[in-house]
C-alpha cells in the first residue's frame, strides 16, 4: 500500500470507527505487495496518456485569446486607416495639377483666374473660335469641356483667394 | 487559466485605450446640439440676363460646416455649381457657375443652395462676397447678392 492510500485510510476526519476502518482495509487491500516497477509503469502510462491531450488543451486555450487579439488589432488598424483622410493623396495630386495650370488659366488676361476665364474658354470651344495650344490644361491633346472644368476648378480653389 | 485571464485583461485594456478617444469624441458629437440647415443664395441682375457668377461664402460667427452644394432654381443654373471639394467640412467656400446658352435668368433668382451643419447655440453669421456677375457677352454687370436662411432639423 502506498503512502497516499495509507493517508486516506487513516484519515480521522472520516469519523469512522476503528474496527470498521480495519475491516474496510482488509477487504480492499491488495492480496500481494505491488512492486515499485509496476507503480512506475502505471505512472508512465498515465503520463503518456494524459500528456499529449493536455498540451493540445493548452494550445486550444491560447488559440482563443490569440485569435481575439489578432482580430482586435486588425479591427483597430482597419478603423484607424479608413477613418483617416486617405483620399487626400488623390486630392493633393489634383490640386498640384491645378496649381500648375493656374498662370495660363487667366484666359481673359485680367490678372486673376475666375469663372469668366472658364466661360470665355467655353464660348471659344462652342463657337469654334481660335484657341491657343496653352489652353490644353489637362494635357490630353484636346481643348474641350474638360479643360473648361479645369479652369473653373482653379477659379474656385480655396487657397487662391477670390 | 490565470495566464488566459491576464492576457484577456491586457487585450481588453489595450482595446479600450485605443478606442476610447474616438468613442468619446463620437459621443460628444452626438451629445452636442447639431442641426442641419440650408442657406439660399439669391442674385439679382436686374434686366440683364445672368450668364456667369462667382461668389465667396464665409461663416463669420458660429460653429458651421459646409456639407453640400446644390444648384439654382433656373434651368440655366440647375446643375451643381463649381466649388472646391476641400471646402466641404469647412466654413468657407467659393462657388461659381456659367451658362453659354440663350435661356438665362433675369431679375432675382436663386443661384445656389448651400447645406450646412450647425453646431452649438450660437446663431451663425455669414459674409457674402460677389466677385463675378456677367451677362451673356462675358462682361460684368451690376448685380446684388443676398442670402436667405432656411431651417431644417
């Protein structure tokens, strides 16, 4: 009988009569001594049996918070980047192109670019009046309504004043 | 199990730290008094047909953001006018439009409607500056610009 078994057999807290305890001990005690090698073999088998599933269980326990952490971080990153003004790059690029067009966009040569320059260009195009090569503001090889729009957008730009 | 709890607490704390400022900001926006209202811009060119206009609208008092721009009432200016998209969500905008057709408005006509988001209790004040009002020949003509407030919750 091992120490643990003896411990439980002699536990005074069970409140059993000594005679009853002795009877139980005799009834369930092994009929022959168990060799230490058998104890070791049982312990080893138990370790092999329960060892792997415990590792798997450990992995499973960590998989949940790891996945949750990844999801939270991904969500935060997505929110952060979608909330930030990502479209500014395109707008800045367009604004730069317009800034380049601004000096030549003064079609009526009154010293400022306003809607009258776009209006004048539109009238030239619609009336087939002669146009200048420098009026191709968007650089597509044509002088058309898109160039009129470019001039009009220069006219209403906030950073140019009125 | 302890490690699981500790890690969960750390992650939760991290998430709260990252999200709290935005959530707090969003809730402040909801809590503050915000209303939406249009302002109508009228131009009176007298007896001369109006072919082109350009003006600047500036908010001089109040917490106002421009959220949209609509065209005018006359067919010639029904389409949305030109404006800088960067003006949206700001308190200043330059608006312009023209029409090369023959059917042009005369007299007092609504040339544009600007939609605003107004926050706080201060009644907004605006400044209008007309820079171009031209007739069909492209020449500037005398005109008067005016603003009318609309209210919509």
